[in-house]
C-alpha cells in the first residue's frame, strides 16, 4: 500500500505539474484553432504540418479524464476545445467516420478512413460524455461506432478491416504507418477498438455494443494471442493467418490490462475468470522485454533476430499500468515492484526536466532521443497521462476500500 500510495502522489505531481501544462500552454493553436500539429524533439513549435485525428482524439480523452478525476475547470476547457475539433472539423458529414488529417488551417487533407483513428475518436468522445454528461459527445461516439460496425466488421471471418477510402470503398495501402506491414487485419487496430468500445459501454449499455465488445475480448484470447509464446501476433490476412514473427513488448503489456478492463466493465464474472489466465500469460511474456531497473525494450523481430532496445516513452507508461494491474488481480508483489521500477526509470531518463513533457525514447546507447517529436501526430499526452490517471484512480479505490 505504501508503494502504491507513493506512486500515486508522485504521478499526481507529474501530471498536474508537467504533462498537462505542457499541452495547455505550448500546443494550443491560437492562430488556426484547435492544437498545433507538432513540437519537435528540441522543443520547436511547427504549425506547418498536417493535424492528425489521433493527436486530437487523444488530447480529448486525456483532458476529459483529467477533468473527471481532478475536477479542474482548465482541463474541461481544453477537452471542450478538442471536442469541437473532432466534431466540427474531423468528422465527415457526408460519409461518416473521421478524416485521417487536416491541413494546418483545419481543412480536410488526407480523407481516408483509418479504423484506428475512428476508434480513438470514440474513445475521446465517450470519456468527455462520461466526465460531463454531454449528449452531443455521446451522439457522435455512437455514430462512429455504427460506422465501424457497418463498414469495417467482417461478418464472415470475424474481426475488423484496417482502412478504407473516404467513401468506404476499398483502399490498397491499409497501413497505419510506414513502419507497418500492409495487411488487412492487425492486432493494433483491434486493441484500439477494444479500448473505445469499453469506454463507450461504460456510458451506453447497448446490446449490440456489448456483443461486439465480448467478441473482441475473445478474439484477443482465442485468435490474436499465440498460446505457445504468450505474445500477441501483430499482422493478419483476411483469414487470420499470421506470417510475421514480430514481438511488440509494449503492446503485450498494454493489452494485458485493456483486456482485463474490458472484462471488468462488461461485469461478467465468468468472462473475468475466463480471461484471467490469458491476461497473466500475456503480461508474463511481455516481461521478456523487461530489464530490471532499465525499463522495457521496444521490439524483437524473430525472422532476422533484430532487437530494437530503445525504451520508448509509451512502452514504459504501459508497463507501469500493466504491472500495477497484474498486482491488483493476482496480489503478486513482484508485479508491483516492477511497476515501481519502471516508474523510477521514467523519472530518471524519460521525463524532460528542462523542456517539459517526456522524451520520445531513451536510446539503447543511453542517450535521450531528441530527434523524434516531443508532440505530434503520434506523440500525445495519452499514454503518460493515462498512466498517471490510472494509478491515481486505482490507488484511491484501494484506499477507499481499506
């Protein structure tokens, strides 16, 4: 309890003193509205890049959750700004869904429908509605849920297809980023459908949503999980055949607690019991990438034997939450110790004490990575902000229950 309480106190300080102020003070776009598209790793604002749906949806989620947990009006104001960006600019009023990106002045730029991005829009809007009771946010979250189910769900072979053109027609390049393999189904997109469907189900107890959320939980434990290795397989064809031997340790540990959360929100004791062994197995296998006192490395490519030993900011944040969750569901003190160690590693090496926010990563050679963004298309306040909020909320519940 003392360890958990100390972590919660330290994370409250980090969240309110560093992470959230950085985004409020440095990322607000006073010229074109919404938020700036980028701040470089060296702290230089860049207003000339496209504005990403993922960035804005993650800002929406983070500040909505911060307002719900901490109650500060300034957090609500930032969340409301992000909500208007999603609804007024990113939402496609002709075909539904959200655009992938906007031009710097807020006009549609890349109009493709990436299901991953739509999932994050649902996530942010659902949290805003949860925090405020706002009916408009819930209305748009539900619309986007129906868009995914109508256009992306594979009713023959299960799961969700990756991406579509503006009008939901087929698109040749479905990749989320140029680092990914061009397959029609991926673990990553399914994880970030599971996540917003869980958030939406908290506030909208719809029968179809419940069915699809249960289906996603079982897709992870029965199809996406490699039962032999305990790792999540990443890229699949339409028939769920995986031919790529890549391990993403951060996604493993993140999925372990998101699956746990989904089962808890569904409130079915049988499902919670059913998923328990898979959750423990995934978290255990993720620990192959854990370095005692040194955080969690990024990836392993089995085909080539290549190891990416950089310690990315988001992987460290998810490791803290994943291990904390493992401690809560198993009582294993070693898991809590690992959460503490990962947090200490973040405090020593990942937090930027002079420039604010967090570095993208600590390189394998021990140097801070200032080449990649401090804020941008992929670098958002969601992983680190959510880690802080999760530990704060979880400790409060533990303390309240004695």
